[in-house]
């Protein structure tokens, strides 16, 4: 399998990802899950994802489908890059082991289905927040904790955001 095929192979269905996770866990691997849009990949994203990967031995990323991004109210022009492109770019990162899509507004159903060991979000969320109505609540937190897993946050890199990049390109 060539390099490009290896990258494409990392982008898979939830069902196949569940199979991979089962195999990884049987081999003693610790599976880390994070999610986001990752529209225009930048230094902040790469730093965040690399630090998330450090919480375990396998990193899987769930990305919003284009339809899911549109419902988030980020603007009519978003996403800039289509889901297939965003997934392929993330899969090309050496520390990423798998990429999967979710079409819902939140990845809670996917988290429940995949059962990762560690759930990671940016530090704009709070790993200890237990009120689902709070903006700092991490969706899927209860599922992970009930299974004996961990919920972690990673500090965001100041000055980097896709929204700011889009504004800069427009000016």
C-alpha cells in the first residue's frame, strides 16, 4: 500500500472504527477521542491534536460533516474545505490513527458507540463541568466516566482560529 492509500485508509466508517478500537484495546492500546470541524488546519489545531494524542497510544478524530458544520452557525461560507478534504488532511498527520465523520450536532452518539478510553476537548471546555446546559460541558463526558475512562482538556494556542483566518482572507 502506497503512502496516499495509507492516509486514505485512516478515514473510515463508525462501524470499522469500532472494530479497530476493539482490536487496539485487546492489544493494550489506550484510545483517545476528540472531535471538531478542523476547517482550515492551522498551528493551533496541530498543537491541540498532538497534545491530545499524548493522552494515549491511539488518536481518533471525529469531524463534523459539512451539513453539521452549516448547522453550527459559523457562517454561510463554512465549511471552506469539504469534509473529504478535511478528513484527508487530518489523516495525513503522523500521530492520527483514524478519522470518522459525524452528522449530528454533537458526537455524543458516536462516543457512546465507539467507547474510547479518553475524551479530549480544548480548554474552552471544563472536564469537571457536570451540567449539560453549560457551554463548558463536554458532550460524552458521562459516558466516558461511567466506563472508567478519562476526560481531559488541552490549552488552546492563542491567536489561532479558523474564523480569524477567514476574516483575514476577506479583508
